[in-house]
């Protein structure tokens, strides 16, 4: 039976400090992996760094760092994988913001990449981030076992590809042409948002050569967390403002898109997010105290304001 996400042990201030620390760790790793260059390609790397450094809560890297910690994975290796997954996430944001896609001019409270630079440079910056992510995963510094590196590459490729994030974005682009029901909206969001959250969780298990049972629990956690995260995003699109959220709000309703909020209503959607958060936390029981940061994240994602 699902439980509420309300956790008497949740300390928001303590958790936000953890989130900040993990964000700083991945920021340092990204800075090392995405070096400035001179010459004609310097503008490209400037755009790459603009799109990926200096912003965001870094929830996906947090997931990778803390699922890896469950299995005592080397922190530097976990940080490389977390950075690679964040590169793919940042690439997706750059492309999603383009005029031919979601046509947004604000991201994380700053001009989007194509506004700061231009459309062509933004496209190339996204391409560069995607390619660099797989270069990082395939490098021996990421893990000494080639089989682990191959599994990481395969998992991220599937999560980012036509059966995952990219496929979900395609469904989102045509969603306004169809009357999507709840199951179809959930499928769209599992692909567009949930797939990358899932691989961010599973990466820790892959690095740590976790048992099938442990991986199954992580997958269940990621599935429920991803949907709770997306429902909260839908709520913020309805109830938030651009200054707080850091991007334009009210777009889904303006485009007539079916969302969890439009189908359930605000109150029922909020309750569903909290139930999913509770379910996500239940999947972490086997990890006991070591799973606390991940339980706190499940609580945080449904209470956030941006």
C-alpha cells in the first residue's frame, strides 16, 4: 500500500546542503571534462559550457552519486558517470528550447542557449554534449572493467534514444493533436523525463555490480520518482511563475496539452505525486540508513518550488 511522502525525519536544510554539495562536485567534474579551447571552435565550447555549467539542482547527478554510494563505488568514477548523464540532460534542454521544438527563451533564469548564441551554435553545442558524454563513459578512467563501461554506454544510449527521451519528445511534439488519456500521458513522461532519471539511478548499480534484486529496487524507485517529479513540474507550470521556476510557465495549458494536472485536477495531481513519492521511498527499504539521501530526494521533489 502506498504511503505519504511526509517523512518526519526529513530535514530540508540538511538535504539542500547535500544537494548543493553534489551539484558542486559534478560542476567541478564538468568543468574539467568540458575544457575551454581556442581557435574557431572556441565559440562552440563557450556555448557548451554556457549550457551545462553554473545552474540547475543537478538531481540526476545526485541520483548517480548516491546510488553509487550504496555499493561503495569510487567517488571519482561515480562523478564522471554523473557528469556524462548531466551532459545528455543539458543537451536535451538546449535542443528542446529551440524555436523548432518548445521555443523557449528562458532556462534556469537565464537566456536559453540559442538566444545567447544562435540556433546553429546551439544545435552544435547539444551535439557536442551528447558525443562527449559517451566519450567519457567509454574511457578507462570511468571504470577499469570494460564490461561495466559497455553496460553504461548501452543503458544511457537506450535512455536517450527513440525508446526513451528522444522518443518521448516526439510524442510530446504531437500530443496536442491527440486526446491523450492518463496511461498515454504517463507513457510519454516515462520516456521523455523518466528514462534519464532511471538510468541515473541504475548507473550506480551498474558501477557497483549490484545484484538483480538491488537493481530491481532501484528501478522501482526511479519509476515512481520520475512520475512524481513530472507531476510536480506540471503543477509548477500551472501554479508557479517564471521568476521562481526559472522558465516560462503556463505553456502546457496554452498549447492545449494533456498533462497529469489537466486530467486529474490540481489537488488530485498533488496527492498522486505524494503517493508516488511514498512508494519510491518504500523501494529503498533494503538499503536501510545508506538510502536516506535518496529517500530525502523523493520527499524533496514533490515539495520543490522550481
